[in-house]
């Protein structure tokens, strides 16, 4: 969009790089901060390009101060949430790619909303830029970006991939590819397209079940039309070709998918694969019947005994409903 602007007004090319630097790197707070530009040019910019396409609504900070959830509204009036998680020297931004989500996984708060709106790439970037500007005031910066907020990235592939290109483009945000993770519930066809784009970012698969039958119950919409067998076919091909380890997310739901048997079956499923299992403690959702598991440590032990690398994701921001899957405006 900056390039089009420069072209439209017949400006010299260096204006584009000036815009990139000021907007993505120096993190100006409005077009008026572009003080090296004439007033006339700034007014044109204001007219043509919205500084942000999201309207800030409110901020919620967790008791320990480490998690900050920000509510935004789109021009169409739909609400979205983004979260900043501070952990040691990391500042991770969890972005939404939709308002709501059409996938309806039975344990997920966002899934209960249905889809309101797909976000465009600028709206995805706006969330990151918002936190980048905030952090800059404290001489800090965003260190990691995860697509784990509202929505299913593979069902908004065009905008998600455009946003990743802008984030990692050296001329623009210049963010390290290795510090960007996209989480998906596993839509095979767009996932294949996404992997073929070779964007270099990390991929996390929301597995949540060691077999097709249980996955059909927990994630019916995606699971029934995207079988585990087909999903592993493309993941194995990718992982072998790139020699890349794939992260499998597994949210532990009491009495649903957290038994010793489930752990053994999961270990069996992943034993010959380059895999990392990220166990997620369930964040309970008011209107849903699911409970946190009491078996997290045992589950991890069973996986590790069978040679599967495993981590437990710390749950952050639960008190402000800013943790994974609790995002429902
Ligand atoms: N739609 C994508 C990304 C957003 S959800 C996906 O499903 O992967 C990010 C992660 O949070 C997913 O692994 C999701 O299954 C998990 N999640 C959903 N609801 C949760 C909850 N209430 N507690 C903990 N994790 C949850
Ligand atoms: Fe959508 Fe992911 Fe929630 Fe499933 S877990 S409903 S795909 S946001």
C-alpha cells in the first residue's frame, strides 16, 4: 500500500523506504509524527492510508502484571483480542486472525462464537504494531509472535501469509522467521499451500487426540474432513524434506484425553516422527463443561519414557481470560 501511494503521487522511490522505516522500525504513533514530510504530503497520506484499521477499546492486565489483553474493534464493529505475554526476557504477542472462529472445537471459547469476520493483513499487523509501540516506550520490543489468538490461520490463508511476509520482510518489520509460530487445527489443503510457500516460520499443529475417533469428538468440524492419516502424510513429507521438527499441541482435558492409555497411544503415534509435544493445561471456560487435567505430570512422564520430547506450556493470564482458547469477547 505504501508503494501504491508513492506511485500515485509520483514521489521519488526513497519515500517508500522512509515510510517503511518510520512505520515499522521507528514505530511512529501517527502520520503526524512523520515530521520530515511536508504537511501537504502527510494530509494526503492520512486521506489514503489509515494509520491503523483497528479501534482500540480497552486493556486488561493480569494480577501478576505479566499478561496484557487488549480488546479492539474492527471498522465493521466486530471485537477481537490480542495478548502480550511477558516471560523473563521474552515479549510474546499472540495475534488473532479472525473475529471469532468457524471451527467450533468443543473445548474452545472462541469456537463457541462462530465466525464474525476475517481480518485482513493490516489488521493482523496492527495488533503487533500496537504492542511494539507500547513496548518501545519502555525501551523494550516484541521478541516473539504467535498466531494463537482468535481464529484459524489456515482458513484465512491469504491474509495470514501476507502479514507474515510483512513481518519478516527485511525492508519492513524485519522480524526473525524463527520467532514466528503459526498454530493450526489442521486444514490439510491450505496447510499444504502454506508449507509450499516456504515462509520459514514455525508451525504448530493442534492435535489434542491420539486417534481419529477422539479427535472427531473434540474437534469435529476440522477432524471429520481432514483425517489424521492425511494430515500426517503432508506433515511427514514436510518434516523429512526440511529436516524440521513439528510441534504438536495437546490440551489436557480431564477424563477426555488425559489417561495413561491416551499418553501411550500418543507416544506410539509420534515415536518415529521428528516431534515435540507441547502439553497445554486447559484454561477453563465459564460456559463449557471441561475441566483441567490432574494428570499433566504423569502424561509428560509417559511420553518422555517413550522418547518423546515434551514441554508443558505455562498458562498465563488466566485471571483475565487472556489465555489460549479463553478469548471470547
Ligand atoms: N485456531 C488455531 C490457533 C488458535 S488456538 C488452532 O486451533 O491451533 C491456539 C491453541 O489454544 C490451540 O492449540 C487450541 O486448541 C488451544 N486452546 C483452545 N481452547 C483452549 C483452552 N480453553 N485452554 C487451553 N488451550 C486452548
Ligand atoms: Fe478455532 Fe482454534 Fe478454537 Fe478450534 S481451537 S475453535 S480452530 S480457535
